C-alpha cells in the first residue's frame, strides 16, 4: 500500500497529509519550511503540526527554534493504529458491560424498547432530529466529521436555543467542508471545541438519558449506529464527553477566519 493511500484511509485532512509528507521529504525542519513545501496556509501550520504530534506521527526535537521530526513513518503509523484499536476495543468492552443492567430479562423480551441498530444516513438524520426535538436541558455531541447541509444543521441549533437547551459539540477538526457550518452554529449559540485525539467515533447524548453511538473504522464500508434508551449508557458517554471537553480547545468564529485567511 502506498503512503498516500494509507493516509487517505486514516482520514488525515488535506493539511495534515500535506504537512506530514512535506516533513518526510524535508527531514528535520521548521514550520516555516514545512508550510511552504506543503502549501498549507501559514495561519494553519502550527495547528496542523500540533495535531500530527498528538497523533504521534511527528515529534518536536528543538524548541528554540522549534524543529519537527517525522521519524520512521512505518513505526509511528503502526503505534498510532494500535492506539486507535486499543481505544475502540476499550470502548466496546465498556458497551458490553453497560448493556447488561438489571433489566436484562425485560430487555430480552422487548429489546427494541431499549436499543436499536440503525443503518443509512437518512435514518441516522431522522434519529438525530428526533433526539434534538425531545431535548429539554442539554445536547452533547462528539462529531468526527461534522459535515452536512448547513441550513438544516443551523435550524436545529436555533430550535435548541429557542427552547433554552444547551448544545455542546466536540469536533475532530476544522476543514474547508465544515467551516461555514461551524461558524453558523457558533453564531447561533452552540459551544464548540476541537479535540483531534480520537478518530472514527461519533455520539450524541440527549439530556443524559438517551444516546446515539456510531463507530466508523475506515476498514468498514458504510456506517451503523446504535440508539440506546438507557440512562446508564447515556451517562457513561456523557462522562466521556465531559472528560474530553476539558482537554479540548475552544473554537470561535475569529479562530476559524484566521485559519482560512490565506
């Protein structure tokens, strides 16, 4: 497999991929050299390199001046993939524990009341809209790609704001295909933070009582979703969200504009 193909399957965004390949070509280099070869906007280069460093694909070997090193891509990519697999395995093991509460016998006789396995984007969208319309206090959403029709997403945020429902989002990153949606959502009251430490995971928690979970590893075509009407399951995902929220970087409209000023 070619390196470009692997990076595509890992869903590195265009800036991350370009900066990583540029650093491999240049060897140990400063950000000013990397962004020129990679053609990454100067205002985005440090965010991009920091994201690659959090993934473990590159390291900082000098701070004054700041110099980056790519190291052996086979070793670093293997370590990164093993960590992602361990994170997903850990989450799956927790799901198994949560899905066997005291109501297990009742769930066995009427499982659809507690959980549903969903497929297809239309079904997923309908479920998201339903949960947001039911929300009375808070929507917490961990969104990996955070793309979609801007008008419909902003309408949902406006509805939550009118109802006095808090909406918080953690996203993997800001990209050309989601920046307008993000700016509109922030404008209409959504709180959004960026955390690039977890990939292929998306979930939504409604009032700490219901949850929609999606695991999207690149090896699997299509997407499947699990809807859970379980306060215990929902509160566990809410705890995960809150822990990630504390470690995430707040996003503002001015920051987005600065990222794409070039």
